[in-house]
């Protein structure tokens, strides 16, 4: 990558009133969707979580999991890893084509934790510190961030101690999902995020319950966070950070962006359905779910939403 295209994500977090970020979403925060949300006020986008071990071993996995283009910036690649060597090697591999790497310490899915990935790592502060240091030592390009995304402990003092160790190890910033690994739909703990923010010198990004521009402003006020990261909210409304809803133009931009990125049907069908979810009756959603090809989705959009 031409170094002139590099983006300093840390500088953005430190200078922007609120940095708006599209979260890593398994299977769904892929290239076309990242390109779409960038058209609507998203400052930084993450890849889906990628298993570092598979990424290192398989060209097929690399081709499937990591694609980018000239407009896909700033870009952070998130890895699931459980030892310093694999995390640093994966970071080194993508460094020429990204602006940062992130370690997933927040995924609460059972399969991930059984494999030693995700949220179970918040109980391994020394291991996380070692992974951060190893990646820092191996990456030679600049600027390039090394960050961590976490969930909180039941005892928030434990989380603060964990975050301080991550900071001392050289993390550029930390993203905090204000729920424990056992919580799902409970209200996000903004007081915990505020305490973490007040305890660190590096930027803190808030994740959880960012569903609209109004909620973003409220959560920033409550937590003091330097940035916000949206997942479910931006899936339903890719124009969320621009302050308006899904309309004909958003759908049209999604179609053109998807086609230019050669998006697979499963991904195209899913995102289109999520965008239409709040504005279509149940019977129509059921009918949409039966569509089996990109051509069928395009016909559906033309007939039902005048998107050509």
C-alpha cells in the first residue's frame, strides 16, 4: 500500500469530537457493507473477526476473510487469537493493507470461548499484554494501531486493572462493550465505561446500544468516550451516523456498492433484508426470506421499493 494513503486512527480518536466506528460483525462487516457505511458518516470500519490461526495457515481463508479496496479506509482488521506468535504474525501479514489490528477479547459466543478466543481472554491479562507487545514489536509501518475490544467483568475494578495492563503493554486504544460475557440484552453499563475512561490515558471507545445518532450523543455524554462503535444499529440503518433512515437512495447505493464489490448472494440478501426490516410487514419479510438469487432480490427491490 502507498504510505500516503495510511490513516492515523489514534490521531482521529484523539482529535475528533466523537469518532464513529462500524463494529466487527462475523460474516457481515465485509467490504461492500464497509464501503456503504463510509458514505454515511462512518469514520472507521472493522473487518469481521478473523481466526488468526486459520488465516496464517490457509490462502483460501485469507482470500475469503480479508478483501479491501482503495476507498476502504481507515480499516482495522480484527483477529481472534490466543498466543502472541499467531496474533503478531497475522498482524504483520495484513499491516501493508490496513491501518490497525484489533484483538477480540469480547466475543461471548460459546464456541469462541471453548476454543480459547473472545471474552474468556479478559481473565488472562498477562497473555493479552504479551500479545500486544509482540504485535507492537513486529509491526514496522507507521502509523498503525494495535487495539483490544473487551467485555467487562462482574467486578469492574478487575476490568480497570485489566485495561491498565493493556495500556502499559502498548495498546493504542481500547473498545469497551459495557456488558459481561454472560449478558446479552441487559442495558449497557455506562458507569463502567466511564470509570474505565477516567482510569486510562489512551482513548476509549464505547460499544453497546448505539442505535441512533441520538443514542450516540447520549452515550458519549454518559461515558466520556472518545468514540462509539455500532453493530446492530448500523446493520438496520447504514445511514445512522448521518442522522437519517433507510430510504430509496440508501438502498440504491447499497445495490451499486454490492455489485461493484462482487458481493456474494448470502451477504447481499442478509443486509438488504436488515435494511428493510423496520419498514415491511411480517408477510412481506417472510416472502423476502424465500428469495434465492441476487436477480430475485433486485427484482423485488424494483417492484416493491422502486430501486432499479
